[in-house]
């Protein structure tokens, strides 16, 4: 196992397609680190540079204290699992998993033991003689993970490995990967565009946007203290509400109402309020016209238009009687409120 370090890595494809900018990051030995961000933000590029499938335009990459920037992929001892499992269709599950070990010319007995043990960990022992086309999506993904595990790589890389699975299976496989991580205690870097996956899986998460790191922190820290408006809006579902806010003498005019605030300089800000901090109350001072009501069983998510004309999303108890076209009154709990200056950076309240 191993620690990974990126030192000021940039990647420019072709003449001017900048995918990664000044990317510096330390991944601890045995950590499960999740890279999250919208499509095209540079997640796959980060993994590909680490695996040696792409060359960094500038900067250095280390495993432990060894500079591997110019090392060939096969020397790096890194295993990567992709979204499309990329199994060999004509080979059995056993042979798929054994392939890299055979290439390394390990003794037959050792290969057999390694594949059998790994299949057991992943619950695929009974499928070892099947071909990939005779497996479900989840089983194929387990084989792809198994093929990585048998190699005992120093680092595991996962590039959106669960995106092809249906929602329920995705949650199940996510839990299995978390279990696998605590079992193997291996260094893993996991890439996803799904913030829920990042929140539930990562020891720490790295939020990326346009090739730039926005924030690196444990999931709850990112949720409770997002460093800027982008992170605040990207992490959390339903997403945080944003209202224009004018502050004068400790008073905020926002969302069609008035709130108290202390210790913030006068000026124009964006007020960030999570949907759970919109408190639905009969005599609430704010009002919105209801446009959409999503009934989720354990709660209702209401989307409406506030007095200021801005959209507001609230999470309500399921028994509340509310319909599109109606009105909803609410207060705002300022305990966990966020204020963002014009440049998007959070101002501490
Ligand atoms: N081989 C390539 N040639 C040119 N541009 C590329 C290449 N691969 C990726 N890019 C560009 O680099 C950016 C980051 O891509 P990628 O790392 O694949 O993002 P992600 O995995 O986060 O969706 C995107 O704008 C993408 O279009
Ligand atoms: Mg990608």
C-alpha cells in the first residue's frame, strides 16, 4: 500500500484544452478519497495521469517518496476499475481475474488461491466458470473489482464504476466497496459525479470544478462549511437555496422578508439556506407560491417562488397538505445560514 502525492500537476490536451490546473493533493496511505465534480471537470484526467495513461503537462506525481511522473504504467503498480467493466468476453470469470497474474507468470497454484479467495470476498465464487455475458451488471462489476484486487496493487483507482448500475444496485455496491475498503485497508481514489456517492463513501472528498480543486475535507465538513458558492450548491440534495441579500445595520433584506444578523459588513451578498432550514409555519414571515410538490414518502419536497421572485426549495413533513398553485408560509432558521460575497467566497457569519 502507499500514499499518493500530486504536486502542482497540470494537464493540457492538444494546444489549449486545459483539463487540470495546479492540482496538488496528498492522499494518505489506506485512505478512501473521493474526487467529485460535474462532468468534464477533470476527474478522469486526474486518475489517468496517476495511472500513467496520460502524461502530465507539468508538475510531479509521487507514490510514497518515489517520483513516478516518468514511469511507465506497468511499473506503477496501480489498478484501475472503469465504468464499462472492460472484461474479456471470451474468457471465463476465473480467467478474467487470473489474466494479469498469468501475465506475471505466477505459479498456477498461487493464481488459483488468489482468484478463489478474492471471489469469496466478493461473493462471486459460484460464477467462476461463467462468461461475462452470463452475468448481471452488478456481478460483472464485481468481477472487474476482483480483477483489480488479485493484483494487490499499491493503489486502487475507481472511475465512476457504478454509473451503469440501476439505483438500488448502486447503493448496494457502494456499501460493498466501503466494506471492501475497510477489509483491505488499501489506498483508494474513487471518482464520481454523484455527490451522494461522494458523501457516503469518502473519508475525505475533493470537489473539483473546471480542473481546479475547490475544497478538500471530510464529507460533513464540506456539507456544513462549503468554502464557496459552487461547493455549497453542488453538495447536498435537494440543493441549497440562494437568495440575493442586502445587509444594512445588522438587518438582511432577502427572499421577500427581513432577518437579523450580527457582525457582517453592510453590502450585497448571497444568502445560502439549505432546504431543511426552511421552516414551514402557518404564521411564517416569508411566503412562496407553490409550483411543484414531490411526495417522497418520508417527506415532501416543495419547490416554490418566494416573495422576491427567487426559487425556494423546502423539505416538509409528509402529512402537510400542500398542492401546486397554493401558498406556503415559512421562516428561515439562520443557525446554519451561509453568506457569500460577490466573488462567491463564503463570509463567515
Ligand atoms: N483526449 C482528450 N483530448 C482533448 N480533450 C480532452 C481529452 N480527454 C479529456 N479532455 C477534456 O478535458 C476535460 C476534462 O475531462 P475529464 O477528465 O474526462 O473529465 P471528467 O472525468 O471529470 O468528466 C474536459 O473538458 C474534456 O473535454
Ligand atoms: Mg470521467
